C-alpha cells in the first residue's frame, strides 16, 4: 500500500508535500530493472523550505529545550516503532537496493533501533555542564545543540544510515534536514511516518528527495545549516567540504575505502576464506569499509585462492526478496557498468583472473543488474588494486614478511578499515596498529559494535564516524562560562 499512490511526497515541517516544481523521480527495482515508485524531486527551493522548517522547530524550543529525559523517551518510542515495522523497512530496502531481504531484516533495521536507544540513553548520562579549574575564576563548560544539522546519505544502506546518522544529532536536541540518495529514498520516507507516530515535533526531521547536483548541492551550501554530514565518494566529499568551508560550517565526511585484509600463515584458511568472501559479497560488495584487497601469506596462497574461488562460485545470486538469495544485484545499471568497466580496465593493465566474474542473467529476473563475484591478482599498481570498485571484486596480493604486508596495505590513498588474521595476538595488535585506517579488525571484518568510534583518514574522510560517544558531543556546541572571583 505504501507504494500505491501516484507518487510519494517529501516530508517537510511535519507535512507531506510535493516539490515546488512538481517534478518527480522514478525509483527502480534493481532486481527487475523496472519502476516500482515515483517520489517528489526537490531542488534549492524545497531545501530552503526544509531548512526554514527545521530552524523554526529549533527556535521554538519544543525539541531543543525539551527535558533530556523526555527527549530520550521520544527517541526510544521511535526505536520501538522501527522494531514494530521491521518487516516493511527490510522489504523496502530490498526492493530499493536489491540486497537480500534477510540481510536488511537481520542486520540493517535492528541496528537502527539499537543505535537510537544507545544515543537516547547516552544523552541522559551526558553532563551538559562540566566544571573547569582556573585559578581566581568560577568556570564551567556548557554544551547545547547547534541548530539545523544537514545530512546527505548514499544508496547502499538507506534505512540504516538515516537511523544511525541522525540519532546522535536528535539526541543532542538538534533538528535535521536529510537528502537521501535519489536511487533509494523509500525507506527513508517511510521512516518519517514513524517519526510522526513517535510524537516528535513537526520540523524536527525533514526529508527532501531529489538529485545530488540540485537538492544535495543546495543543502550543503545553505547558510542556515550549522553542521553537515556527508557519506559518499571522495570526489563529491571534496565538493561538499568546499561548500561548507565557504560558510564556515563544520563538516563530517565519511567517504570511500579500499580495505585490506592481511592473512598470516598461522590462521585457519577456511575461517579466513569464509570471513572475507562474506565481506566482499555482503550487499553485493557495495560497502565502503569492506575488504577488497586480500594480502595473503605466500605459504598459504594456493590453498586460500582455491577455497576462495570455490566459495565465491557457490554463492546463490538472485532476487533480493527470495529467501534463498545470498547476494542480490547491484543498485543500478550505472553501478553495474562501473564494476564491469573496472574488470575490463584491470585486465587491460595486466590483472590475472582467478575468477572471471562479470555480467549475470538470473532466470525470471532478466532485467536486473546482476554480476557474479570476481577474484583478480597481479601488480599492486593495477587499477583494481588501487581504486574503489564498489562491487563484489577482490584483489589478491601475496606477501612473505610482516613488513611487506604493512607496506602493501599502506600504499593505498584511502584510510577507512583493514583487518589482520592471525593466532598470534601480539603480532595481531602490532600489525593492526601499523595499518593506516579508522578501524583495524583482528580476525574479523565489517564487525562494528555500538559505542566504537571510527575516525577515517586520507581519502576516506574526516570528522569521525562510527557510533561512539564522540558522535553525540559532535552535535553539542561547547561554550565556556567564566566568572571572576575577585
């Protein structure tokens, strides 16, 4: 029923509204290649309305000045509603992104409600006034919300990113304006229905659907926002950072990655293969922190490659809503051509195919944007070893010494997430700390518990990420209160 109307409107100031221009966008099911819905397509005018609504809501004090326990209670009600509507949210993300519905149901949606509760609880525990020692003065630090916080999210984890992204901003008392990805807006809009049911005041949460170069660009340069958070590519992140810099607006940039996994010869090969093949096929490889460079000790290289190829070949690729599907399509034909283009360029630059991968026809779903996993090897300078592909493609690099492995990993311009696989705990910690990244896992990958920050670096961004306490204080403006005692 949610997809039944002629088109789904955007959510501004507590009301469902058309774009000022009347324009709409088609939403495509990547598993079928067919339109499943239309949504309003906003531009700078609609962004202006949304920022105005968020400013009015903030200034009213209905949310920003609300007792912190009452505000936390409202966020917990929202978390409960997310749990109650878990099936619908998971189905929408499966239809929108193409991912297996069980992945969204088991992981993405529950992470939204857990994160909302985490920041609701943390906000109650966080002191807004902290004394400071200064001889001859009575001094304390006071923190209060900034105001309107803007968010631009990508298409790979729609409901998870909106829920976990805005949770600390809301818990701190801010209001938000969100521009979801044009490819995958459905669950973000449905989330607004839950915001209404939770009793969160009008204007606290606003969503403008539209294109990146119109709505997204207008949001990032709007003078009315007080903080900006962008998740996406380094190329767009630089433009967002430049726009925010002109208005002196603090910006968080959570960008791409080219994660590496270093597997030593003392670790069980089967376990490492299972962990890394799961990582590179999760969400069809459309995950910025996943491991796509497999740095394997030469003593176990042949055994590892043999098992990895067999495992990748056994992956059940199909339509996201089918229960047996392990890997769905890519999100769009544009993304499919990007992945296929990288495979072609990699081969032209000398990469050797351990598993060819490539376009795939799924019976009954011939219009979908499917590819099969690929495993390559060759020079670490190959384009497929250097650049983020954002698909189910891994690149194998052998090593013989610990130092060689570290150098192979750190030659990347990215700095998001890596992992180390070894039974030697001392070596695991030593190598993990030597790898340039916001997060280094040991004997796991893509395993991020609540409360753990992740401060990406280099091309992977700046300003912090993850779900630690720092994310809450990021959305609280510090102010020193000073009284002379003489």
